[in-house]
C-alpha cells in the first residue's frame, strides 16, 4: 500500500502546484490574463508536470531496480555450503522470499511483534509452526541461514522503501518548487506543456515500434538456432514436410514448400470469393442502395465480421466440406476427402467479405460528389460513372483493402484446421486436403515440446517466413497506394 | 398584319428552353420561387444576382443535375424544344448529353488531361478512330484556350493543373461532347484577363451553333458576352430581357441597385 499512498501524495502535491502555478502567473501579470504569454491553465499544467512526472518516473525505475538489488545482496549472504547437490541458489532464494513473506504476514496479523520477527532464532522457536498459524505453509523446517537471510531481506526492503519514499517526495517537492519559481508572466508555459505532450506521443509510438522490433528479434534468434540444426536450403526448398518427434525415430524432413503452397492456394481461393463479392456489395451499398436498404444491409454484412473463426471452421467441417465432396469432388472423381483446399478457401472467403466490402464502401463514399456530378453532367450513366470515374479514383484504397484481406487469409488458422485438414501436401487438385504454415506452427508447438529440437524450433522459422511475406504484402500495398496518389492528387 | 405574324412565329421557333412556374425546394428551404423564363436558341443568356440567390440551383434544373441531391424537389415545367424534361419518358442521361454543364467548382477526373477531354466523346461514341478522338481533344482544348499549355503534358493527370487550368479543362471537357445547350456556372471565376478573353471568345463562337447560359458575378462580362440577361434576387427572377436594356434602362429598382453596386 505505501506505493499507492506515495502516488496519491505526489498527485495531490501536483494538483496543489497546478492551482498555485496558475495563481502565481496571474498575480505576476497583475491579474490580467491578456498580459500572460500563455493561458493561465498552461502555467498550472506546467507546475503539475514538473511535480508529478519526474517523481513518478523515478519511482517506477526504483521499483524495477529494487528487487534486483535486494536479490543480489541477499544471495551473497547465503553460505555456499547451503547449496547442495539437490538444490540451487535460486531454489534457496525462493525459500527465503517465502519465509520473509510469512514474517510480514505474521507481523501484519499481530501474531508476532515487529521486533520478534526481526530477532527470532531458528534454534529457539519453531518458525515453521508459527508461520503455519498465519497460513504460510512451509515444506520443511526453516534452516537458520534461511531465516537469517529472510530477516535481512525484510530489513533491506523496508529500508529501501523508506529511501524510495524520501527520494520520490524530495523530487516532487523540488520539481514543484522549480516549476513555481519559473512561473512568471513571460514564461512560455504553453510551449513547455506542448513539448511534454509531444514527448508522450513519441513515447507511445516508440513503444509500438520497440514491441515489433522485440518480436522480430526473438524470432530471429530462435530461427538462427533452428538453422544451426537444420540446413536452410532443405528448409526453403524441401518439398516434403514430415517431422518425426523424438521416440518414433528417423530423421525429420522440414521443407516449407508444401506449407507455403497450401497457404497461398487457400488464400488465393479465399480472395477469389471475397474480392468480387465484397467489392460488388460495396458498390451496390454506396452507389445504388437507398438509405433505408443501406441502413439494414450494411450492419447485416458486418455481422459476418463478428463471427468467431472457429464457428466458420465448424461450418466448413460439417456443412461446406461434405457438400463439396458429395456434389462436386466425388461425381467428378477428384477425391474422397471432405476437408479440402476448396472448403477452407470458400469459407475463408465468406469470412473476408465484410473486410473488403466495409473498407471499400468507406473509400467509395469518400470519392467527392463533384466527381459524380462531373461525369453525370457529361451524359454518362450511373454505371459508366462508377466504372470509369469512381472505381479508378477509389482504386488505391480498394487495393489496400484487398491486401489487408490477403494478410488476414494468410494468417488464418482455425478455418484451415477444420476445413482443409492438417496434412502437408503439394498438389494442384483443389479437392485434396492440404494445410498451411500457421496450422503447422500450432501443431509443432503443442503437446510435449523440447525447445532445443529442430522440430520445435522450426515453428519460429515458419513464423518469421510468414511475417516476411505479410510484411512484403504491406509494403506492396503502400507502394501501390503511393503510386496512384502521385498520379491522382 | 403579315409582318406581325412573322415576328411572332420567329420568336416561337427560336425558343430553346421554356421554364414555367419553376419552384425548387431544398428540404424546407424554398430556393427558387416561381421562375418563368424563355431561353433562346443561338443566344448567350447571362444569369446575374447576389451570392446565394439561386443562380446555380436554377441552372442545375435545366439538365436535371438536381436529381442527384436527395433533398432537392423541383416543381413546374421546363421544356426543351417543347418537350418537358421532367417527364417520366425522358432519360436524364440523354438530356445531359444534350445539355452540357461546366460546374462552379472545377472537378477534373483523376485521369490524364487527354482522358478527361476524351471522356464524353468515348461514352457517346463520337469518334470512330483514334485519330478522330485526337482531333476532338485537340480542338476542344484549343477552344478552351488550354492547348498551348497542355499539349506537352496530355498524359499527365488533370488534377495536377492549376485552378484556372482545371477550369478550362472542364470547359474543354464539356465542349468536346458537342451539346446543344451549354450551361456554364462562373466559368471564368479563377481565370486571368487573357484566359477570360479567350473563354469569352469561345462563348461567342459557340453561340453560332449552341445556346449558352452563363452565370457570372462580373457585370462587364455579362454585358460583353450576353444578348439576354436575367437578374435573380432571393430566389426570384426579378427581371429578364435584352442585355442592353437591363444594363442601361432596368425596369425594377432592385436590378438597378444591383448593377450599380448598391445591393449584393
Ligand atoms: N445542395 C444543397 N443543399 C441544400 N441547400 C442548398 C444546396 N445548394 C444550394 N442550396 C441553397 O439554395 C440557395 C441558392 O443556392 P445557389 O447555389 O443556387 O446560389 P448561387 O446563386 O449559385 O450563389 P453563388 O453566386 O454564391 O454561387 C442557397 O440558400 C443555398 O443555401
Ligand atoms: Mg452558384
């Protein structure tokens, strides 16, 4: 709780600083706000920021560092003799923390006085029993050195918390004082506050970028481990995917080609379904539908986007799959399997319709009415206007929508598992079961996994490849959009 | 006796557009109030009047562009060559091919300059060969006084032109379709005096074959290019007649105040 109180105290001080700063600025201008460089509230905000921000940042850093410092100090206290064959230093440290926690609890509940907690000795008191009374169950009797370490753990964290409180309070007061001292009628408070807001915005974007970088780096790292165990050309050019898990023996063949083929084949069929239907629906909605029809139909189409993919998967498994098998695949002699590329592709396409239609609809609506007027005014029909003016003008956005849908298709897993199966195959027949990269990532990482074997690490290589492909798609989308922008604006 | 009948017949024949009791409402806003006007063939008619008085609105009635505005409602009759253009039989698309329009705000398509001008001819199949089309495009651009500036950049987007060039591009685009009536809504608002003079020359030239209606805020322009002038005020047609008559000897005091600069 002390941390919460500290935060509240700092914020209260900052709020007081706000009022004081505002008042001080007004006074310095002889109570005429027109003489101030900035609006009075900016002076208040400036003092608020100076008070709260450095103090709270310092507190956060302190809270991050404190446990590390304490751990390293205490683990030095533990004698080397205590670390025997069947325990490690970190296990002993876990004991220490648990005992320290127990002592805290005992003191809080009044079962032990603070001095008792600091002085008890393992040889005179049954610590295990007394901690048991307050609800901390220990697995074995407390060794004297553990108890000692726990006591110094408590003492150290108490001391450090006190120091932190003092330090943070001092920072807040100093910040408040500096802020107030700067407050004068010529002080450019608005610029300072705006710089602080800018810093906040930059921080937000940096976090997003750093997270992406972190993901890429971790994938890169594991992928490197994988390629140390498995030759890269076999991975990228291998035509067979047959991992063998330890125990069943035999060497694995981890070629990505069949998986990529399955991914692209299924995505292609999905787009073949989604793009025309979605685009035509969007054109109807934005150009022909009456406001009433639009108000009903648009939300209905968007409901499709809210259905969980697992439900689409079930639809593929029990309805579309058997239907395609019985009415198309078997009569044409193309296969006996209900799970097929076609099944997954069609169902995924249905899932993607609202992505394409909703985005394209917005984009088509954004084409200015003056374009339509210009074309209609020259005696063009509505459909000529749409074909020759509106769709070309909206094309960059439509391409963006399609590529977004493609990224979704490539990353989709559930529909594929239930609709197309999990057999990696390299085949042209769309009624054959196949599978995709994402499905294999899941299956390589589920169950008993050993994060050192190539069979598991391959998942990271697969993930990275997928990432590079979707990144490529996005770059392509940006390029296309920019190319048309240059031409059209 | 004979002479009288002859002049009367000539006037009836010359009438290209006849508007009778036209009312336009935007929702509950009564924007055009009972306008009666006869626009003559092979004549330039100028619409003048203060901003917001309904000049553009009335112009848009003549080729049914108000159909595209959901809240707009048009009442009364507008006859083109004696045929009611608001009749259910009339196809607004065909009407607009006959009655071309240059809008108040330039609105070039996001296409090349060439494709902008070729748009109408392509849709209506006016050119049989590529050479035909090239000729139409060149002629139209020349008439709109844009050819010299645009001839080396025909493949560049029309949206990349300056405001005044875009305005002339829109004029060229409308002329290329060879309409029977050309409605021009402030076609020179962004043009310099030289380009304005060229466009006025074009309007004069068009008069030989078409009927032209031009909205303008420039009294001099109305006096220079038009034979007939209509003065609108607050949605009403206050006065309509010979341009010379309107400018030198207006009947209505509001017209006089406007052209001498006291209202508007
Ligand atoms: N699309 C519209 N929706 C609603 N009201 C409109 C619309 N267009 C015009 N109006 C209204 O109709 C009236 C006449 O407008 P109009 O555009 O015809 O004026 P104008 O004479 O062309 O003016 P200006 O010289 O400024 O172009 C105005 O009161 C305007 O607010
Ligand atoms: Mg206007």
